[in-house]
């Protein structure tokens, strides 16, 4: 099998108590069945505490399962006042449950590949990612064994691996500015979706290889030429109405953290019909506005979402999710810029991305709400998104 990871993957190491925002606070922590059985076998005073710190959730609550109880400000019952894990101290790293061992890593398996990356909900991951100046890239590590369940169509897997790389190439093309790259990315995924739909209708995924080698390069160059000549180029509209409609689904999401509540309150206080465009424009024209930061963010979202289309063939919705998420982070950035009196630092870049990731990417319900919006709503159509960029 192949383990496919970002180049910076191995640079991550948990900074434990030095982290300003502990991953052991702010959300409930699931316990896998094997760990739950082991924790119940631990004897003595600590074993008694362990048993008292766990519970079985209702099946209607995100599928149920076993979890650690939370204490004040949604802190895990095992987290001490020094932001260290008492379970780790008492029983060692090997005793950690699966979710604690893996975080901030997330993975997706397709074909004979396990693609893993690191979540921006971890501030140390944000530091590693956003302090980079070179483009990101994936690296393949060959491992023994096989993760192929035989259900994924090899032709479609190969096609989507190529589409993912082409998407990254578009978003890392530094001869174009970020708005141009996002529009090109949307146009590219829109065309790819049409080709996928055609292949599904014919029940023949082999046509994807034909399009990949014969037509894709020509069509992409044709789109670029139209854009360069100024034809069919959408006019940006930083309108408050678009912002309201765009943010509606985020406003109704399950609130996982107080920081997200504060984000919504800040938006309500700051952004109005007469202020929104001015605030966004001031931020985007400032010297603190970083195209490199948005490049890294967009590529991160590609690694996070795009290959999920292996399972539902809906690449366009994931592409729209990527752009929609970036636009909302941009709104958060501008609000932070205003709050700081016209400054936006690297620490702000890391922190805003962390708040967004923690709210949206760590709730299946919240992520699904965003995908459904991108599938169904007028504000998430390709032309509408291009206008908002």
C-alpha cells in the first residue's frame, strides 16, 4: 500500500502544555471499543477515576459510542490544570484511545492509498503550514500490506488522483493572483464534473483516461486564454447581501466552541450593508493581506475534501466547499484585521484557521450542512461564487 502525505507531515510534533488551545478541550472525545474495554480493566485508584470519567452516549447523539466526560469549559476529564493528560502520565502513550493517538491526523482510503494530512484545528499544524514559503506537495511512502477493498474503480481512482494534482497546480500557479486561481479551479472542477457525469452515463470509466490525455490540457488552456483576454471574466462584488446568504449555513451550525459564538457575534456587530465592502476592501488592500496564506489554505482544503468524490462522484460540490470555506475564512480575517486596529499577523492567520477548522471540520453534521448548501443553494453556484471571489 501507499501512504500519501504532505511533505511537511513528519515535521509535526505535539507541543503539549505549550499549546494555547488544548485539543483536549472544546469538544467531546470518543473512545474506541478496545480502549474502553482496557480502561475498564485498569485497577486501583486511577482505574476508579477512569471508570467514573467515561460514559456511553445516546445512539441519537452522533451515533452514540463511548466518550470521556467533560468538566468546566468542556475540558476532558483526563486533562489536568497544566494542560497535560493524566491518562498519558499514568499509563503511557500506548494507552491513549484511537482518536487521541491520531489527532491532528486525518485520513482517507481509496484504491491502494491511504492519504493522510494534518488538521488546522491544531495551532502547531497551522504554524508549520503557514510559515512555509515553498508550495506544498504530496509524497508517497510505500508500506507493506494492502488497503484496497476491491470496490473502487481503478480507472476512476487514477483519474481523481490526477485531478487532485492538477487542482493543486492551478491553486499554486503564482503567475495568477488568488481570485484568478480560485475561479480557474472552479471552472476546472466544473468541467471535470461534466466529464465524470458522461462516464457514469456510459457506465464506462475508461473514457476518463481518454479525456485526460487528449482533451483536458487543450480545454484548460482555452479557459485560461479567455480569462487573460478579459472575456467571460466575472466582476467581483463584495456585497453584504452575498455575505449574509453565504454565511447563513455557518450561522446555524452546531456550536462546538465559544470562539465560534464570538465569531458570529463579531460579524453581527461589525458587518452591515454600509460597512461590509469597505472593511473587506481595506483588509485586502493592506500590506498584511497574504496571497501565500490563502494559497496554503486552499491547497489544504483540497487535501481535506476533494478526494471524497471517490465515493460519491460529486467533485464539483467539494470544489465549491473549498472556495466557500476560503471566503468565510477571508471574512473572519477581515474582522480580525479590524479588531486589531488594521493589523493581521501570522499568529492571527494561524488562529483564525484553527477556529474555522475546529467548528466545521470536526463535526460530521456541520460539514454535511456545508456540502448540502454547496449542492443546492443559488449562492453556491459556480457563477455566484466567482462573483464573490
